[in-house]
C-alpha cells in the first residue's frame, strides 16, 4: 500500500541524510551481473564490467529449490540479458523487483538470477564476493516471514506481533541470511505482521516510533590494534557463530561457505591472523573451548566438511566459554587446513593441529 511505502521511504531517506555511521554510499561498484528493473514488467540481466558504478538493492530470502524455480544457468544467460519473464519467477522475486522500482532504484542483486546455478566455479567466485555485494548495497529487502520464495513479501496484518518475535521469522532460521543481514548497511524486513527497518544506528519496528540503537557488524570498533580490541573482536565472532550454529543449511557442505563474507570482514580488520575452518589463529586455544548448547545432543554432519575440533563439524547449536587468552596454558605447535577452493574463508577438505 502507499502508506507502507511511505514508511519505508522515510526510513531510507532519513538514514541516507542523517545517519553518519551508516555506510550507504551515493554510488558503489556494481556486481558484474545485476537485475535492471527500469521496466519492472520486463526486467533483464545487466552484465557490467568491474568499473561500472551505481546504486542498487539486494534481496535476502528463503529460496525453495523447486522445478518451477526459474534461475540463471549457462543456457539462459543470453536470453535473460534481453528479458526475464516475470511469470516464470517465484513470487518473492517479482515483489522485490516491484519494491526496487517503487523506491526509484534501477538495479537489484538476486542470487538466483545473478549467479550461474549450473557452474560451481561461478558459484564459488560469487560466494567469495558476498561481503562486498551486500555491504555496498544501498538497501537489502528481506521477506522475513516467507518460508520460501513462492510466498512473496506481503505484509499480511499490521502492528499485531510483538517485536521480540522477530527471531521466530523463517528467514532467521536460514544460515545464508545471517551474513546477508549483518553485512547490509540497511535492511528492510517484511515480517508476518509489520515491517522492520535496520541500519547501523537504528532498529525501527513499524508502529513503534523512532526506534533504538542497534549495533551492526559494519560498525566494528576501531581499536583492533590493541589487546582489548582483539579480545572484543573474538567475543563478537563467537556470538555470531553461536547464532549461526542454530541455523539450517539446505546443502550440508555449505556450513563454512555460508559465512565467508562475515569472516572476510573480520579478517580484514584483524590483520595478520590466519583463519582455520571457522577459528582464528591468534585466538586459537580459546576458540577450541566450545560445547553444544544446553542439553542438546551433538549431531555430527555425515559429510566431512570440517575438522573435529571445529564447531562447523556439527549440525548442532554451540556456545563458547568466555576465556581470556592469557588464562590458557597451551602451546600451539602447528595448525593447518586445506581449503577446497581459492577462498580461504570457504569450505575445507581437511585439517589438523598439534598442541602441547
């Protein structure tokens, strides 16, 4: 409705004009493939060079891998650069196209239409770029209440669900969407009964007034060069991993590949520290002190996707004990993992460590 869009447009406008900590850049490098919605009834795949700049939205959603799920594959690449038939898309995607155009933006990045779904090389390349894709987006559209892409982004009722039920939305149970939400400077969430705005400085629930401060990943502290700064980074990382471990991956081997954007951002901030299957070298002894949450029974993944000392080997929620580095009397003799791809933050084939 017009009223709903007016709320959302006001939030975005205020964020761009008034929120200095937010990183909504006027223009950014466009992803090499992106959906052009200049004509929303006839969108197309725009293929650019790495030098093209512009503003764009991104979509974070629950996909359903259905036979009706029209996606980008090698054989459709040329045709989709001419036109994409809206009737062939699951409902969430046309909704996102309409929203993007209604906001007055030309481009939106949608994984199913911008990554070659039949190319492992292309998927691995784009997975390594998730940090830049979502962090450079002006806004991310997130249909939080939809279990799958066929349900769309519609807000069914208004102001009826308490804000603390946010975490129960289906989108927040999906592993891939954690980094999409954390990396995005601004996110517009369509919950089952109301909209929520999230940016670096504010979280605002529709009908609840001006909102409140909320720390986002992009607003990391700038004291990483100090011991205290490093410790706080690790506390943030373990909090994120604990949240992430509660979420589900459709493909079991995606446990590490679904979080490399966040890992890359931490890695760029914490200089000169290596990454081993979800653990950081400079905090390695403390990072080993994790356990399954509550009375949950540990469930090991049937696929070999991480060493047994990594939390990523389990399909079970985990938590970390708060232990400072200087309290651990362990000598690290060696640690190594063998990545499956060129992305050091992605999947691994094997790993080993020697301590004493």
